[in-house]
């Protein structure tokens, strides 16, 4: 196996998030708040065979973690078939999925059987009426059913993700933690990020890691940080009774210096950062007959010149506001978080 490339800041290429669709069946205000979107043309979306070929090339370069994202990845018909293909690659020992959970009850078993190892489900509120108002979805019951099915399907881990937003769900932090704890699941609280598509982002509505920890400590007692994996985005903590949880402080304490994550959009653009402006068009290479070796070389060249530190640069801005206005998102839908995979 060739040596795993490292970027200009010494960060290895080993973690790939693959968006399999830009479509979603929710409209969360922190990601897809608009009424209308410009969708990627259908013919541009990578087939499972194309994704599988790229996964093999990335595995040959040293990528060993793949996470399937979207949009909502379970909107892609028969996602288990893709998982089955990806699970065959020897080098890929961590195959995970992030989903909003609406369709998970029916898919959890087939996905596990196909070789999926880990699942993360987004759960921002325990109140159906809040989900209706905030994400325009009446399917809260389906999300809970999906979490239950995943927990019963034998995955290595099932985690919950909750984006915490002031005056939306910040009063639910203890309840969400309790929900996860009572089911033996780990929850990660995520700071509201100013990514592409978050056109209503406002610093005032960001609930910081510090505030989240203070809220939890008031309810449960001292919170102890766990120091395990410097490359993981979530900092993990332990409560006095042994319950663990995570906080992803991308907005107030970004962790770009240890970021080994790369992204593949549903139409095959290789992106180096959630905030990155430019990408490498791998679909073009695939569809014009480039060899695996030639594609691997282009990926390697792209990665070794990587200097991206998007969230750290945003955190350094004196006057931080929305990242992209609506017209710029419509001009280039690849700037949307739902297209590049959050
Ligand atoms: S902002 Fe970019 S470099 Fe920083 S952690 Fe996120 S993806 Fe990685």
C-alpha cells in the first residue's frame, strides 16, 4: 500500500464522508431553511458502482473510515446495496452512517446485515411540535422508532446528535441527555455552525460548549473531560455516574488542526473542508476513462497541498455573520451543507 498522504499541516488522509444524495425529507432551519432549492442534476449523481470504485481508490491511499451522509442518505434507494459493496474493501474498517432517522426503522436491519458498523441519528428535540415548527416534519414518531430499531440491530455504536440552538432547544439539553442515557446510547451536543445553507445563522443563537457543560453540571454534578482520541471532532465527558456524552464545539473552539476529514459530494466533487470553496471533480475523471492510478495521483496531489482551516478562520473574524447569502448558494449548490454532507 502506498504511504498515506499527509497535507501541508501534517494531517493524514484517512477519513472520507460520502454524500449519496443532496435531497432531504426534513427542512431543519440550521441547514435547509428555504422554500426552494437548486438540486444537483440527476445524471450528475454518482452511481453506487462509481462510489464503490472511488472508495477502493481512497482505501488504497489509506482511508479507513467512511461515513455515508447526505442530504438524507436513506432517501437513496437500497442504500444497503452500497454498504455491501463498501464493506468488501479490506482497508475500510469503520463504515458509518449519519441519518435523520425518519426511514431508519425499516432500514436498520438490512444495513447492519450489509456490513454497516455504526449509526448516528440526529435528534434535536423530544417534542414533536417543535420538530414540526423547526424542521417542517411531522415524523417525530418515526425518528424515535428508527432510533429504537438501530439500538436493537447490533451495531457497534448508535449515537445521537443534537444541534443546540438558543431559544429553540437549549432548554432540552438535560432531557436529551436523559433520553440517550436511559437507552444506553451516547449523545453529542453540537454547536450551531455558520456553514453554507445556514442562512439564518446568528452568533447570538449559538449555545457554546461552556454553556452546555454548565447546564449539564448543574443537573448531574461535576463533568470530567475524557482524553482519548485527539483526532475525533467531539470532546467526550463523563458524569459522576459514568454516563458519557460528547460536545462538538466547531463554532467556539474549532479543531481544524487535527482534521483528517475529507468529503465527496453526491456528484463526485472531492472537498477538503466543510467550508472549502474549491474541489477536485472526480466524476469527470471517472466518466472520461481515467485509470485508478491516475485518479489516486490527483487525489494525493490535492490532499498534500491542503491548508484548509475553515472553522478556525471563521472563529477569527471580528464581525461574524452568515457564510453565504442565498443568491450565492443558488449560483453554486455545492456550497450547501446538504450537498457536501455535514
Ligand atoms: S472547518 Fe474544515 S478543516 Fe476545520 S474541522 Fe471542519 S472540515 Fe476540518
